[in-house]
């Protein structure tokens, strides 16, 4: 593909003793949601105040303690929303609202006006520092860009002192915008200059936010940048290193996770990655990745479907079906081998009652995030025998024998292939009944009567008197056997219909209690061609009747195979 030679910039860092590859994420970062600002500005129709309040409440339920609520100096809506939260007493204790402002005097003053009366705020000051912005947008040198940052920081410090005298706790965040396109020595210089103005303490740290505004590099290079800054900035105990990644290369999650290994204390992002261009970091993804590693993410996504619903209704955006954790299809399996492995894992977990999650193909237990097992396996033409069996058992209680799985799976998947679509559980059940339960030709069992007696050897003997329809002709058949199934086999033999051998029989109750049904599964093998066999099933409130019905159905299915 032509054109690749024009991308020649080198962002690598000489960090030969990098530590982050050997580190592990062992605790949650400080999370900051930017849904109401960064996410909102990326919407074709930005949220109004009432909608923002609705999403604000959702963010609080999730457990965010820091939320960037807007850019108050940018519009009346942003300003009025901030005031609504403060004047309405809608900010719980322990939650800090964050507001964004460029490093311009008029904007900074308007921002502080919006904050009066708040308990705790974070003022997020930023200005562009990258080589491209300095060269193309501002036509300024390093010194001029540094002065913009420090002038803004001085005004923030002054207005913060005034606001704190009125009882508001003020924290400061500084972002050298497009940090990852800024020379590291200059990024460090400008952050040190802002820190010197702010004079943070271990109790009120300066948040140094290092945004990956555009993903120019692979995640490992961004991690090198973060580790370099974390190791080189002075008074590290007075600084929180924060990251804010975007997703231009599709690696926003990876960049954030590697940055956390590299020393990041704090993470900014949005629910499901809403944001400019390809989006911001998906906080849900990173938090649940931690959950999957056995680390408490300190955010509550136990009812992820309702959070997703609120997000979609508030933003007008849709979560894609393959979105990690939240998408409709992430806990499904269409592949037959996957379905079989999942079923075995679920069965084993139920038997051993183990605490550790050990189910193939499922990263986490869907129940952890409010998903149900009903949606794990779905059936289309690519599905396998195990998937169909799982649906029949999980939804309807039919524990069909494993050796019966191939016949049922092939039949149902063949129907799905002809229809060219996925089948619902009810459709699967109906197909199973039509083919494996309700087959009544060429032989139909209209009625029967069982009599029990004993022979001379004191063994139980069973006599069956069965009313049969054979190709539409009614016949009365009488026979003895060592049980009802055997007696009916003998009755069929007496009618000249014995061209089979019974090779398998299973039965079980469906459900619990006195009102349960019984299911019986019968497999017959052709005497003329031992390579041909057929399964049938019977469903009845009486286990005896279920077995007899299963035998007749298996006989009819075998005849269909022998004489298509």
C-alpha cells in the first residue's frame, strides 16, 4: 500500500532499564469519568442538563469519586449544569467534580465562578504543548508555550486560595495536551514549572495528566513515556500521574493498562469508550479486565445491562454486539466445539461447587455483571451438538444422552442452515419435538394396557395389550416381556415389525415436585444394517408411558432412515 513512507517520526525513549514489563496491576487506580465532558462533546447531539443529570446519577451508582462534569466557560449549558449540581445539593460527600478550562484568563475566571459553594473540586487546566501544535496551530516556541501554562497556573492558584477561604477544597490538574507528541524534556519542564506555581503537598497533590491525545505510538512506547515521567518528575510524593488515552489505533485499553504498570496512579475515561474520533478509553473494559485478574476494580458493574441501557438512552450511542463484556454477543458461542466445552465447564462447576472460575471460553462468570447463562450458547448453522443439547437442558430440562447429541445437533443445525439464521430456544425445542418426540408414522401407539404377573420362576412378567395404527390400519397387539419396553418390542415383533435391536434406554424426571413430567430416550439399531441407528424420545407425566412413546418414535425414525 502506497503512502506509508510519509510516517517517519520517532517517539521511542532511551529507557534501557524500564521496569514496567515486570510489574503487575494489584490495585485499582483513581478513576475519573469524563463522560459528561469529553464524551459529551463527541456526541452529534450533546446531552442537555436533565439528561446529563441522569447520566451523572448512573456514574455515582457505579462508584466514581471523581467526575469531570463539564467545561463551564464553554457554554451556558455547561455552566448551568455545574451550578445545578452544586445548588441542588446533588454532589455526595467524598465525590469531587472536575471542570476543564484552557489556560486563558477569561475562561479560568468564568470556571471559578461556576464552582462557588462546592465542597470539593478539581480544576483541570490545559494547554497544547506538542511539536505539531507549536509549529502549525500557534507558531510559538517553547518559552511562549511554557508562559501560557504558568500564567494560567498562577491565576488558578490565586482564585483557588479565594475559593478555599470560602470553604471549598480545590485540587489542581494540569495537562500538557498531546503529551505523547511532546518532547519528553519539554513535557517535564512545563509540568515542573506548573508544579512550582501550584506548590502541591502530599495531602493536596498536583494531578499531572499525561494524555495520549492521538495514538501516535504503540502502547509500549506510551508506557515508556509514562515511566520516564514518573521517574524523572521531582517530589513524586506530591504528584499523581494521570493518563487519558484515546483509541485511534484501537489500543486505548492496552495503552492504559501498560501505563498503569509504568506508574500511572489515576485513569480518565468513559463508559464504553465514548469520545472523539475512535473514542476515549473504555473504563468498563479496563475495570473488568482487573476483575478477571482477581483484582477489585473499586467500581460496581454488577448490573452492567442496566448501565449500558442508561448510557445508550442518554447518549444516543449504541454498544456494539462484540464490545468486551457489554456487547450482546460476548457471552455467546456459535462454534460447536466451543459450545461443548462451555457445557462441560458449566456441568463440572455445578457438580463440584468450586469457587474458582474454570469454564472454557468464558473469561468471567456472566453472573458477575448481571448477565444470564441463557444467552451463553446460541444456535445457527455453525453450532455443534453440544450447543443444542445445552439449550434443551438449560431452558427446558431435557438431559438428552451424550450419544444422542450428534443426531439432535445435526438435525437442528441443518434447519438453521436452511433458514439462514439463528434459532431461538423455543424454535429449537419445537424442532426437537417435531422430529424426536412426535414421530407417529408408520406406527402410532393409540393406547395400551399393562398387566403384571409372575411366572413359575418367580420373575416379574409384564403383559401389554396395545392398540396400534400401522400405516393407518388399526391393530390390537398382545405380548409378554420382562418389562413394559420389552413387552412392546415383543408386540411389534408379533406384527412382523421386528427389524431392530434396542441398544440404549435412558430416562429422567423433568423439573421437581409432584407435577413433573418424565423424559425417556430410546435408541434402536437396524438388524439388517448395524451401521444405522435412530434415537427417539417420549415425554409424559408417567415414566412408563414416556418410555413406550420413545420406543415408537425411535422405531419410526429408524424406518425413515432405512427407507428414505
